[in-house]
C-alpha cells in the first residue's frame, strides 16, 4: 500500500515536472530561432509525403521572423534531379508559436520545442484534399546532431502516435547543399 502511494507520488511529481517544462516551452521567443538551420530528421503518419519525391520532403536553410510577426522558412528540395528553392511565409495566429500557411494544402505550423542554440522541433498539421497528415521536423544549428535531440524528437513524435518507423533520417540526404559535404 505504502509502496503504491509512493509510486503514485513519484509519478505525479514526474508529471508536474513535465508540465512545468511544457509551460516554459509554450512561451517561445520567436526572434531567437531566426538564422540558419539544417534538416536532421522528419516524421509523418504518411511516409509517402516525406520520402524521396514526397511533396513535404523539404530541407531547411534559414528561418526569419518578419516585421509583421510572420515566420519565413527558406527551403530547398529536389524535383527530378533539380534543386528548387521555396520560401514559405507562415502567418502568425493568436497563439504564441503557432502559424498558418497554404502549401500543398492548408497547414498549421507550431514550434514544438527548442533550446534556440542547438535544435528546434516543429509540428505541422497538413490538410490536403480532406486528408489530415501530421508532420514533425527536427532541425539543428550545426551540421552534426546530438543524440539527446533525437531522443527529444522521438518523445514528441510519440505524443502524435508516431514511432521509429515513421521517422526518417535526412542527414547527408540533402543533395542541393552547395557547400562541400563533410567526409
Ligand atoms: C499519403 O500521401 C499520398 C501522396 O500524397 C496519397 O496519395 C495517399 O492517399 C496518402 N495516404 C493516406 C493514408 O493518407
Ligand atoms: C537568414 O535569415 C536572416 C534573418 O533571420 C537574414 O539576415 C539572412 O540574410 C538569411 N540568410 C540567408 C542565407 O538567407
Ligand atoms: C507579412 O509580411 C510578409 C512579407 O512582407 C507578407 O508576405 C505577409 O503577407 C505579411 N503578413 C500579414 C499578415 O500581413
Ligand atoms: C481528392 O479526393 C477525392 C476523393 O477521395 C478524389 O476523387 C480526388 O481525385 C482527389 N483530388 C486530388 C487532387 O487528389
């Protein structure tokens, strides 16, 4: 009995810790995420859309916050062996860290988690032709990622019902990069 009570206490403490983290993560300083990023991992409940030739397989270059509060993503992607640059301007909503944009359907984009310095995780809900798709992306500041970021990414993916088979590695998959690849 005592053991059960103790276990309950430990669990609720763990929960409290989690929601505290979560609260902090809700209040993002968007200006601090601007600048260059690299695509590390993506996840989706429809792999066709993020695998090769998928319409949502986008490689991030740069993020900027515009004067009116919109969030601009500069991406590259491959179409039939050609590199294409695409700029996506996401309009802000009343919710901090949440944006909307039309791209291959209607999208709600949310900054899920970041430490500003090393990694950022975005969640996107896409509605195309009546079908809803969840997409998550892990971006990093430097070309090498840290294992702890992937762990955090996997945890967030789990919240959306996505497990390891929904996650793809984009490191060194970006053939559009104009700087020499690291060996
Ligand atoms: C997944 O995406 C592809 C390409 O857009 C689409 O044809 C297919 O119907 C989608 N599958 C599901 C289950 O939504
Ligand atoms: C990246 O975005 C910043 C603004 O956040 C801008 O000053 C800079 O020129 C951009 N860099 C590239 C390579 O587009
Ligand atoms: C914010 O500015 C960008 C770039 O000038 C523009 O594309 C976008 O439509 C603007 N958004 C709003 C809500 O005015
Ligand atoms: C949208 O979905 C409907 C019904 O599933 C289908 O008949 C139609 O071809 C789809 N349109 C596009 C552009 O995918």
